[in-house]
């Protein structure tokens, strides 16, 4: 059943693909700092004593027009991007610390020519302590090509065509930033990565320099097969490598594989992983090129800190309620302090009872696809992707705000109901409030109601609020 649904999607998108016919690809801009391949081990698994957790700051720039209108993407998508990056890279102990976003109001950048890419770092908004991700309407070139993404390799800046931002293009370009090549790099050159690594090994010195990504070629469109639960390029053109060996089924789910199919939602999200060898290479890039990556690293502890602390009106906390003499009610509310944590991790929140973290009491969990918004005076957090044992205690001010500024609203009740039952809830009856009751306070109404009953008062106000109160009237 599942396969059937999948195949019908496939057919649908193939039609879309052919109808549109545009191919968006990726462009790399090589960093003038020469990187020597000798910094890499080309291992395809991490050595057991290599446990460093790398935390990289990430900052987003949303480009708008000169007047501050028409942002390339809505800002609420930024948290999804933070989540997507962490989900893609956390297996390799590479984490992204969200440092925020800003707007760049410059109409001339909405359509970003690849020739302008290097000038982005001269903008005052450019951050030298973070990966800089620019989101524009489209990335173009002088000859009219459109690009899904553009990245400096290795480097700390990338740019995205907005409609491709929340797609596999995102980890793809950040992979380039961390000095990954396309899996098919150099396939049509004399020095290609060989299909036959058993007899002609060269994966450490050719192709993408990663040995657990098979030799690949860049194929024309339409050349996709679905085999044993995975998607592959089928080499039905019998394309050969530089030794004359025919490329075999080439996986297309690697983030750094051919992105020719990014045109539609289905294919562009098809790519879903890096290999362990690519993970090792990215870690060695961060570790061994401090001139580029030293300044964007952060601490593991920083991941546990809320990125946003702000004050909101606490509508559950009524400071006062005043019956005015014109039928309206003025209600004043207190305030709460809210902590917002970055999206993309599985969090457990704890209440810290003092002493050390082991005294903490588990309160609740928030999954990686939710935005953790904490309004309780909790002071301890566990991020399961970072450590499944460590609980980090931090200074927390979340919860109700002492001595709040009162936030008052005046509203007129439109309608109301009284639900009356026995104290145990049996024999409930419901009736509408009369005009007299609508203009009275809850306490005044309760005075008039029957004793030894349970009463629930529900009032709807003209500002859309609903207030509900239940009393057990025992005398
Ligand atoms: Zn690329």
C-alpha cells in the first residue's frame, strides 16, 4: 500500500518535472584560502577516542525589498531551518547554535547574481562569528541560469533561492561550507574516481575524496529507478568512468549527490543523509581549519540556553476585575516570563530542587519538531542528542513575573450561560444569563444562585474573550 502511494507520487512529480523543464543546480565558490588534502584522514568511521562535539553558530539574513516589504521567506521558517540542520548533522556530533536572523532591505539583492556573492561579506550585517545564510528570491547568473543554492567551499557563507531553502539544498550547501564535494566530483575528467576501487583504488585522491560514497556520475534527467526501498540513478546509457568501467546504480539520497531533481518537492527532499566518511571529513574540516572555523565555534553549554527570553501578558493571572457602571468589565492581567529554545532537539525539562542536577525532577518533554516554549520556573534541561545523561542547570527566570505591569482590557459581555448541578455533578441544567446577570460580577450572580449546588458561569465578551468560573455553593 505504501509503495503504491509512493509510486503515484513519483509519476505525478515526473510529469511536473517535464512540464516545467527548468533545472536548478548548485554552485560552489572556492575559497581562495588553499586547503591541503593532507589535513584529512579519509577514514570512513570515527576513531573511538574522537568524541569532540562541535557547535557552530548559525545566523540567517532574510533579504527584502528597499522598503522592507516582501521578505524572501516568512521568518517563522527560520526555526525549521535550525531544526533541519541539526537533524541532518547531529549524527556526526556537529551541532548548530541559533544566533538569530535579520533583514537586509536591498531590492538589488533579491535576485542575487553569483558574481555578487563575494560582496555579501562586506555588508555590515555579515557576522564573522557564525555561518551566514542569505535567503533571497532567486540566485542567478549572467547567462540566466537559476541556482537552488550557492556556497563558499570551505567557508562561512551560503545563499539560497527562497523556494529551495527548506529542502535538502540546505544541508547540501552547508556540507559544501564544511568542504564536502559533490559525490560525482570530477566524474568526466581524466582523474575520475574509479568504479573499480578493488583493483584501482583512488578514492582518497579523486572524486569527492570520501571512500564510502561510491564513484558517481552526473546523469541526465529522468534516469531514476526505485529498487529495494531506495532510489538510484540507473545507468541505462552505460556511461563509463575514465577507466572504461560502467557506473552501476548510483544512490541519489546522499545530500551531496546530484541535485538535478530539486525542481520539485518530492525529489528535492529525497536526499536524506551524509555517509560516515563525509561526517569524518566535515569534523576534520572544523578541527583542522581554525582560520575559518575557529571563530564560529561555540560551547556545548550554549545549546542549552534559551535563544529568546521575553515577557508576555499572562491571561491566566487576573490581577483585578472591575464592574463599570455601563455594563462593561475591566480586567487586568499579570505577566509571565517566557523562554524559547531552538527547535530540532529532543528536550526534557526538569525542575531543579537545588544542590546538583541529580536532584532535578522531570517535568515534561518536547520533541525535535516542536518549538520549545517554556513558561514554568524550570531550571534544568536535557538535550538527548547532545547527551542522554547530562542535565544542564541554568539560571531561569521563567514563570510568573513578580510585581508585573498590569495589562487591562475593557469588554462588554455579549452572552452568558449558567450551568447548575448537584455538588457531585449530577442533574445538570443549563440556561442563558439575563441582562441583569450580564451586567453583574460573578460574585454578585453567585449570591443569587441556589445553595448546595455546583454552578459554572460562562461569559463571552465582545473582544472575543471567554471567561469561565465554577463554584461549589455550600451555604
Ligand atoms: Zn553543490
